[in-house]
């Protein structure tokens, strides 16, 4: 009999087309191809701040949960790096100069709701962001650094100083996904929530593109 496929592999497979959708969204692919501006990059960093503020607040709450806490590591924490990036990119009054786009508001609301009540859903959001940051994110950071002439300032979000070997870290994370005590129905719900998280990320790129177009009209 064929071995059942591990949960982490099923999750990756079932979300791969959603991943392509996020990866190839116009705003993101423009940025990756050198067609984005520094302002576009800053707009993305600002939205990340709202998302990670919510994600890392619910992370604090989930530290007490026996299943979710296994996935939590201070090595992943991104909020201080995002704040340093924004101070560098926008100045010390950065907090007054940013606001969440409509998709970001909905995404944050979802993270807070799920993160208050549902460990599996929390893991879905945690996985979608941090495993992505430890994968394509590392590459995106290097590209942005080169494109906009940043040294380390401005791209701290993409630098995981406490994770020497991202591949090994991700392997352990996938082993933890495989070991989570979820039955088939719960695994399905977690996969569905990962798809929801991808949707928010793709919609955010649509919002960012629209915000850029309307700014161009005003200017
Ligand atoms: C230009 C944009 C992107 C590029 C170039 C990119 C690239 C990649 C690559 C190459 C991998 C595979 C790494 C490996 O197998 O170890 C990966 C994995 C991943 N990416 Fe992305 N990505 C992008 C955008 C995103 C976005 C927007 C998200 C969601 C927020 C995301 C979430 C993920 C996740 C969760 C994984 C891990 C999949 C798994 O192994 O289970 N990526 N990405």
C-alpha cells in the first residue's frame, strides 16, 4: 500500500496554485522585475507592519496553547525589524504616516479572530507568512537591496539574523506540522485557512496596485 503523504506535503501541494497567484500578482512581479519604485516598496513594508503587529500579538496569546506553541519561535519575530525599516524609510514619525489598506484591515481582523480562538487557524496564518518569508522572502530582500541601493537598513524584515540555516529551520517546521495532533477534518480546515491567508496576500497586492494608480491620478 502506498504511504500516505505527510500533512506538510499535502499542504504545500494543495496551496501551490494559490502560491503562484500571490507570487505572480502584478504589484509583486513588477517589484521583482525592477518596475516598482522605492515608494511601492515602502507601501508594502507599511502593510506588513499592520499584518505582523496582529500576527505577533496573537502569537503571544498562543504561547499558552500546547499545539500552537510548538510552532512559535522568537527567532521569527519580525515586528522590531519592520519598525526599524519604517523609521529608516519614512522617518521617526512613520507611525503617523501609514495606514492599512482595505484588504489589510480584513486580513488583520481575520488573524485576530482566528488567533483568539483556534490554534490550527493560527498555525495556518503563521505558516503562510513565516515559511514564505524564509523562502521567497530571502530572495525578495536581496533583490530589493540591490534595486534600491539599501545596505542593511530598510530590508531588516527579510533578514533572519538568528536563523543560520533557513532550510533546516523549515524542515523542522514541516516535521512539526506532520506531528500536530489534527484529525483529517481539522487538517482540511487548516489547509482551507492557508488558502484564505494566500487570498488575503494576493488581494493585498491588488489593493497596493490600485492605491498606486489612484495616487498617480491625484499627482
Ligand atoms: C515574488 C514573490 C514570491 C516568490 C519569488 C516566492 C518564492 C518561493 C519559493 C522559491 C518557495 C520554495 C522554497 C522551498 O521549497 O524551500 C516558496 C515557498 C513558500 N512561499 Fe513563496 N514566494 C513569493 C511570494 C509568496 C507570498 C506572497 C506568500 C504568502 C504570504 C508566500 C508563501 C510561501 C510559503 C508558505 C512557502 C512554503 C511552502 C512549503 O514549503 O510548505 N510566498 N516561495
